[in-house]
C-alpha cells in the first residue's frame, strides 16, 4: 500500500499540478507503483490468491488507462511509458 507521501511525490512528478490525481498519466504511475509492491508481496506469499486477484484488476485498470492515453494524447503516453519503463 502506498503511503500518502509516496503518492504525493508521484503526483508531483507525473501530474500537471500538485493536486492532479485524476489524470490518466498519474493514475498509471500510481497503479504501476502499487503493482510493483504487490508483486514483491506475492513473491514472498505465493498462495495469497486474494491479493493475486487484486493485482490482476490493477493491471487491467492500468492497461485501460494506457489505451486511453495512447488514443487521446500520444505524447503523454510516450512520456509515461518511458519514465515508468513500461513496454507495450
């Protein structure tokens, strides 16, 4: 789970302004960090199927945000994928 301070630094880095938590670029960044943390958890706790299901939901949400970005603002899509090191 992301702390408030971590989330604020992510918003400052990827958002248009300090309170920009709703844009797709920020949502992708937040979801990516949550996915990374949950992946580490699942490497340790292999049989935690409830968390695995949550992880799959997060990946699906991130994918839909990325599709939206790619379709509507390709520059933002390229910037986010490059900064977060996401491959298509």
